[in-house]
């Protein structure tokens, strides 16, 4: 079965100002296409019009809503936009939507995606590996150029995550959380609480020992700052990356 997808896109994107003064971070363009468009096409490559997707929105939420209207015209997948009048945080958002995440009849689980990432991940392969392993949680991983700004993991020989630290002062590796996570049904409910705000800081450390890592083939970039954005745009414009 197709997993349910939850895309996190409510952030203000303050480090990308002034670009994000007039558009949400998830709609910043690389190679002439908004980041969110690329997630739409990656989900459709897996779901072929059969997916159920929710996306949260806060900053300039009406632009996210307008964009998802275009996706509804192009596909029969179900897109729901969840407006947040005040930011709930990545963990708070998922806690609010736990009933939806696990409510599908015969649900096989969910994939949570930080929508402001630029990635070549094959979501179908990622989901197949997660399902075949039977892990509670599968975390997509990439090699970070600046590991101190990421969530850094350590794996054992079986690819089980044995340590996780968000933005460590002294990173012990460069293997980082890519912000793409697959969950078995009920697992998010077992690790999330009403007091949690940030998924990476508050929740993912609880997954140590029950989560496995999966390395992304190809490219993956966290578009956190204007420098990150310009770096990736240059790679696309020069043909070094073919998105």
C-alpha cells in the first residue's frame, strides 16, 4: 500500500530573507521550479494519483494553498493544507495530526518530509527498504558538508542508529538526518508527546536503537541559508546536478 505523506512547510525561512519576505521557503525556486513542485513529482512517481498528503502552512500560507490547488488539477492524489495561525513546531504539528496519520484502513505507515530540502531521493525505493526491513523508523541519511548544523547519527554494522545528536558542537561523523523519515503505524504516537515542539531535538533521540538509517544515492541539500541556496543553484545552472 501507499504510505500517507506529511510535508512540513510552515517555517518562516528567516535565514533566506529577503527572498522569503514574499514567498514561503518551500516555494523558493531552484532551476526555475519551486522546491515543493519537486516533492509533488517525487510523491507522484510512487503513488500515481493514489496518495493522501497533508502539508502544514503558516508563513504566506495562501501561496502554499494556491500551489496545492495546481497539484490537485494535475493528479487525483488528495492534498490537504493545514494552516497554522501560530507555529506548532515540527513535532507539535505531527502530534496534532496523529489521528489522520494512522487512520487509513490497513495503513502501512507514513513518510514525513521536510519540504525545504532539495533531494534526488527515490521515495519508492526508500519506502520499499523500510517495509522490507520492518523497522519502526527509517531515517534517510546524507553526507553533510557542515555537520555541526545537522542532526548527526552513528550506525552499527546492521545500520541501526545507535546515537543521534542535533547540531552537535563536536560532530563525531558527517552522516546526517536528511529530514525524510518513514514510520510504522502507531510508532509516532508512541514517541510523540503534547509537550514536544521540535522533531529533531525532542523526538528523534528517542528513536535511537529502534531506527535504522538508509543512505541517499545521488544528491541531497538542506536549503537552510542563502549561501546554501546559491551553492545549489550554481550546481544546477552549470549542469553539475541534473535535478
